[in-house]
C-alpha cells in the first residue's frame, strides 16, 4: 500500500475525534508552521509543487504568493475553502470532510498563517448536511482546545447551485448575491471576498497541506510525479465492480484505478468509455486505459484530470443519451449571465433530443458541433466550456453512434440502453428564465 | 425584536458584511414556514436583513434548495445524473412513482411526500443515491423503495 497524505489513518482510527487525530500527530504540522515565518510556509508549499485539486490544477504556492502581505494590502485577507463539490462523478471532498475533518481544518489554519489571515470561510454545498455537522463539531473541538488561535472559522452553507463551485460565483454567493461568476481580472488573490485579497482553494488541496509540512518537501515529492507530487483521492463510479474513493499517488493509471482498485467493469460487460475527471471533461476510449492520472498526462491525452472523478461507462449505454443527460445538467446549472452558455446549452439539449428521438438530420448533427464551437472559449466562465467538452468529445469519439441515430431514424439501442429514458430535474427550478429556441 | 430577527441579527454579526447572512436567513425562514418560502417569509427575511424584498427574491430564486412553492412534509430526492443513471436511477424513480402514485415534481394528495429529481448529490460511488429529508440513502435499489415509503408514511 502506497503512503497516503490525505486520508492517512482514517481506516484505523476515528479521526473525526480530536484526541484520535492528535494521537497520530494531528495539528503537529500547524504547530510547526506557526513556528515558521509565513513566507517560509509559502516557500515549502511552492517547492512541494502542490497543485489545486478542485479542477484546474493551479499551483497553490503561486496563489499564496499572489496575496499581498499585510503591509501592502488595504484591509484584511481571507481564506476561503471551496467545499461546494458538485461536479457529477466527484464525491471525494465529502469523504475528506466526513473522515478527516481535522486535517482539512488544519490545512485551512496553515493557509491562514501563510497569508496572515484571521478569517477562514468554508463554503460547503447545502446538501452536505451530515458533513456540515461533522465539520462544525471538529471546528468546535479545535476551538476549545485553543488550536484556532486568533483565527475565526465560519462554515457557510450553500443552497443548491453547481455554479457556486466556480470560485468567483462562490464569492458572490458568499457575499449574499446570486451565484454568478465575476469577470476577471481582478483575480481573488488581489480582490476576492468583499474585494479583499482572498486565497481560495479546494477542500482536498487544503487537506494536503499538513502532510507537506509534516513530511517535509523532499519526502512529499517522493510521491506522485515530478509535475504533480503527492496523492489524490480519486472518485471512481459508474459501471464498475467496486466504486468508491481511492487515494493513490498522482500518476496512477486508469487501468490501475479501474481494474486494480475497482475490480473492473461490472456485470462482465465490455468497457465503452471513461470520463477521467468528472462529467465536464472530454471522454476517453478503452485504448486510453494506460494514461496516467496526473494533470499533464491526462491533458496530453486530450482531456483533463479535473476533479479526478473517473466515471466508467459500459457497452450498454447509448452515447447520445449520455450526452443529452450531461447537457441537461449544464443547461440546468447555467447561471444565465452570458448568452452563449445560457442559450447554447438549451439549444444543444433540443438538438440532442431530436437526434435521440430519431428525428435528427445531418444538418442537426453538424449544428451540434457548430453550437459547441460557438460556446467554447466564448463564455464568461468555464461552465460554458464544460458544457461542450462533454458533448463535443462524445460526438468526436463516438460519431458512428450519433450517425446511426440519423441513418436509422431511431436509437440503435432500440430501447435497451442502460440509461434509456432517464430524466433530469430540468422541469424544476432553473437559475434563469430562458426563451424557447424556435424549431 | 422577534426571535427570528434576533437570530438573523446574530448571523449578520458573524460576517464582515451582514449581507452574507442572507442565505442562512432564507434557510431559517424556510424551516419556520414548513419547508417553503411563502411571500410573507420573503418579506420577513427582507425586514430582518434591512434589504428590499426584490433583493431577497433575487437570491431565493437562484438556489434549488429554497422552495418557492409548498412541499410535502417529507421530501424524496432521486439523483439521475450520470453515475446514478448508469446504475439504474431510472428504475428507482419509477419505483417511487409507483409507490407514491405521483410523478417527479409532485406532492402526494395527502400532502405527505414530495418526489423530486436532483442533480449529482456527491454520492456517485454509492449510486443510485436517494436523499430523504436531507439524509442520504446510498445505494437505493428499486426493491428498497417500498420500505422507505412505508417509513415515511408510518
Ligand atoms: C462550473 C465550475 C464548477 C466548479 N466546481 C468546483 C467545486 O465544486 N469544487 C472546487 O473545489 N472547485 C470547483 N471549481 C474550480 C474553482 O473555480 C477553483 O478553480 C478551485 O476552487 C480552486 O481551488 P484549487 O486551486 O485548490 O483547486 C469549479 C469551476 C467551475 C468553472
Ligand atoms: S458560462 Fe454559463 S455559468 Fe458561466 S457565467 Fe456564463 S452563463 Fe454563467
Ligand atoms: S451522479 Fe448521482 S450522486 Fe453523483
């Protein structure tokens, strides 16, 4: 078993308890960090090349260095932890908060020391009630034990909106507005929460910090790959025998994860597609099983590691239906601020519905690709890109299947697809009113 | 000062800027009004927050977890996003439809149970995921559904 850095010890002990966490050295890293000058902590995180686990893989050390020091900023600086986890396929932050809440809190406190902030906000998705309670209890325990020092940690509950995982939308939401992304620059380290310098990081990124301080940069860098040291909790789901969260060094291959940890495709079916980083990223095909799951390797292979959420799709699923279900999600979650995403996602859903029903023409399929082009890179935030990376890559890699719907005038699965007729909550609340696209 | 106003006031004081308390205030108001936000609840929040009702409404309409229409005493939410869909979410939805005699988005005639579809709940590895009154049940198979409904009705 490889060494862990995030869920370490959680199989053996109840690390939600402070005494148990301290028994395995918990909060030792905080003590060590607080004895160091803030710049030295930033230096260590920089040297450890810790990359953000929330999706973009941005080096945490760089973000830390971008926050102006106290004498160069007009007001306070804040630490904001992104615990909004809503990417379809991802369920790692939930496990981290449930099982090692103190390690996450410790990471937040080390980050606060590094940028000399005295306020930490944890934005947790509203649905995570059990996790919220575990986290609250952990913070309270840490407070009573005097571990927070002069730092206030406030847990802010979201209320159901995927877009609030996007950092600038999260900040808007935290300030008490509709969760709509901000134009950037300025970036959060310069002007974030209440327009003050703000460090915003994912739960897992922050929960990875104590190990760096504890093990030291050199030992930490022995794990993972050169461009991305450390371990990651991969979320494995879909048609696999043993789904679940698996913490592995960065650079483990898809094959190791799916067949080693996950014991292969469920029900003896064939592997059809793999989504390597949550529903938003381009899809892989079975010939890409040996791609290593680190940021650069996945990108070189044409996709993104994203939130390291691997979804396994077996040969019973119709890719048009999968595309349609994914796109309905993005349509539902589009915040409505910019036109390409707001209208384009709706348009894609309508086109895919038509194709799935066997009523699509060649021109409709071309239009799917065309609409994707008109959204990608032309939207205010990355949700617009996500909305087309999935569909666009399904069309690219499984073009035959889309084509068959048009040629046959029906779904080639003839009602036997595993996701046949699955509906989406689009009939309820959408974040924005949308006009019907004329037929 | 009413309890509610005092509670909102305390929440406002916890943030550098009081407006941040709006989401918490809406959640508290919803709890006090039987799980949804009737127009008077929005007015109460506006008063407690010293904001205009339109500002409260703008926020309330953005987030899925604020109910702007009455809901049942219990709420059953079934995730139908990719990972759940791939392992049979549809059959789970159908089992609830059959047991409750309603479609997603509806509330049973006795006002007891609302059935709803939701997007990824963050339980994809334990799919299909059903959330009953904010508690996760994972995984739920169609054959588990009668017992869940019984429990709610019991
Ligand atoms: C639509 C959208 C949704 C996102 N959702 C999340 C999320 O749920 N959790 C998260 O940590 N980051 C999410 N991100 C990424 C954040 O914007 C941001 O990059 C991240 O919180 C930075 O933290 P990190 O550097 O530690 O990864 C999302 C981005 C987009 C565009
Ligand atoms: S791309 Fe979509 S989610 Fe992002 S700001 Fe524009 S409309 Fe909102
Ligand atoms: S897809 Fe259903 S919980 Fe994630």
